C-alpha cells in the first residue's frame, strides 16, 4: 500500500522490478492513482510515474500536478495526505527514527491555520537534558486518527 506522504517502496529501481511496479500501479483505485501521480513526481522512480500517467490516460482521468490535485480534489487530498499544499511542499518525506527512544518532541511554532499540522523539533535527551537536535518535522493527524510526519527543510 502506498503511504500517504509518498511511495517509499518505489524509491529504488533495484529493489522493485518494473513488472511489480506496473501491477501495483495498475491495481490502484482512482483516488490512489491520482494521488500517486500528483505527489510522487519527486520521489518515485520514473517507471512508476510513466505507468501511472499511462493508467490515468486509460481511465480518462486528467494527470494533475500537486497544485492541481490540491485545487481539484481537496477532500481526497486531506483524507490521505493530511497536510495542506503549503506544508506538504515545504517538507520532504521523512519521519522520526522510531528507535530513538531517548528523544522528545517539542512544539517549534504555531499550528498551521489551514491543516492544523504542528512543527516540532526532536531532541536527544539524557536525564531530561536536551543534548542535540535530531530532526525537525511537521506532524498532522488524519481524520481516522493516524499521525503523519514530514521532514522540514532546514
Ligand atoms: Zn498546513
């Protein structure tokens, strides 16, 4: 299943054959296919984008850029991406390392008025003393309660 913030499983052509990509992409529902094409331009391998473009054409669905997808399919966008276009496009794929148990998250600014996502900073702590910044993220909550993360550009 494609994760909402992108399509990490397609990032390396060496780990997924074109055939596996093709059968996955062609099997997506319309909404997932629209989102994959609109939001995967920077992160998916070229083969996946080409197959998605072809499959959209076959179904008679216009291929949309991220901005067009945000404009035309707002509910669909929010349902699985969680972030508004601004918060999405000023961040990249990436979530905190789940193994970093000695870390804490602190708010690092106001929630976005459009999508309620919150900028946070993850710090490594020892005995509650913050030692080092591990990463800066933006976190949003999908309607179904799932938290989604994006890495903020430094
Ligand atoms: Zn936002």
